[in-house]
C-alpha cells in the first residue's frame, strides 16, 4: 500500500532523537586492553562510531575528535578520561575509529591547555 501523507501531519516529526537517543549510538565495535606503563595501569580503548553520532556527555560528534583530544569513556563501570592517540576514518562507510589511551583516574586537561 502506498504511503500517503496525512493532512493533519504537516509538521509531524517522524524521528527526533534526544540527547539520550543520540548518545545511544554505542560503538559499532569496541575493544579494550589493559596496559601497564609509566608506573601505572591504564586502558587502551579502540572504538568505531558513525562519524555524525554524538558523544553522550559532551555532545561532540565522534568525527570531530582529533589526536590529542580528551575523550571520556566508561569501561567496566569505571570512568576514564583518555586522550585520542590515533584516528582512522572510513569516508565510504561514514565511520571513525578512535584509539584512546587512559590511565585509571586520569583527569581531563583544563580548558585551553595544550594538547
């Protein structure tokens, strides 16, 4: 049956994601590795996302993250504020892969601090 517009639905939104809905853009692929170095334990996270999906906390598109940027993520219930150490882009698929390294309890750099 063909889809016909309803006259009363001129302004109807068919899809309107809220911040939580956009945040629910979970990684398409995520791998986490425990790392030891610099006298402490850390985590290396390798995650793939759609380029235009937004981070749930900072509302920044995943495709806008660059090497050196702070990237908050949760692994096994623990919050990490890691740094992007590598960024790979697949424009054909519209995906970005971020490699993020974090030390347990690492704090993000203050706003405006060098990356």
